[in-house]
C-alpha cells in the first residue's frame, strides 16, 4: 500500500470505542453473558429516544418499543419465580414483592452492575444532563435489552440471564430497609385504623427542568404527618411517607 494511502487509512479509521462499533457491543455482550445472533437488535435496544432523531442516527429507532416488550417479559418471569419459590405467600404478598423487584430502582441497580449507561446511544445534550446515570433511563434500557434478548433467543435465554443477574439477589432486595415501599405501608396503616387515605401535596418545585427538586407533604385526616424532598415527585412522596410512618404512632 502506498504511504499516502496507509496514513490516510490510519487517521480515518473508526475509533474502537464508538458505540456502533463491534468492539463496544462485544464488550457489553460479554458483560451480560449473552451473544446476540442479531447484533442490530442489541444496537436498537441501546438507542435512547434522544438519539433516534439526531442527525447522526442514520435510521436508528429508539428502544421504546423493545422496552414495552421487555417490561412484560420481566414481569412474567419474575412472577413465575416468586410463585414457585414462595409457596406460603398470599396473592397480596406476592404482588408487593413483584412490585418492588420490577421497580425502576431495582432494575436500575441491576443495569448498573453491567455499566449499562456507558453503552447507551444518546444525544450529547442528554449525556450532558446526566442521562447515562439516570435510574429511569437505565431501567428502561434494561427492559429494552430484555425485549431484544427475547426476540433473539426466546424466553429460555431471558430466564437464564435473569437467573444470573436478578433472581439470586431478590432475597437481599426484599430484606433491604431502603427498598421498603413506604407509601404502601402508610396506606395500610391508615386504612387499618380507619383514618382515610393519605393525601400528598407538592408544596415546592425548584431548579431547572433537568435537575428539579420537589418538596411534598403528606396529610392523613387533615393532619400533616410528614414531609420529604427528592429529584422527582415520586421520590419526594416516598420520603414523606417514610417520615409519616415514623411519626404515625404519635399522630392524634
């Protein structure tokens, strides 16, 4: 090869770590322990909606449809697992357990184990605003990967994957006090005592759109029971409910 062509090829070669390059996709597949027969499915699963309309997208679609499919597949297999491993639990108890396991928080933690955020294809603006570390983005992408895996290898492949990365951790998640759904717990307490439904009121929302901080108060029977803050209304409500549960015995 003439020297001029050699140097031209050398300096125009695509970087190995570009997300659309084989090296990075292969690295992710090694991390999850599954090799896709159709690699385009995986690329689709890793494409965030912010990039789908980007000028460099070149026809890539967002992972939202795969997320929709993966959500149902995860729910199905987690339900099956809980049913057969907890023969003494009632339908209500199993529902609460499943609600926690398939939550954004837990699936986001599982996605972190694979450093999923680093492999997502997203717009520069989404990345600048913390998109790669956002729990909702990671849990959604995890479900999209599950959807892609289901299409590529079937239910058995997904089940084997969840057995490796999720099922063995369920006991720990259920025992972790930080995973308690305090809104449900407070509701049960108030209904048991005939005090009516907890009412959550957002009293403050500050900061730019990409970094909002919400303040929420919870009332039962007209009495303020707790207050909480968070980066979303849902988080602030959970914190308020947690404080209300701690204050509950002293409530009038």
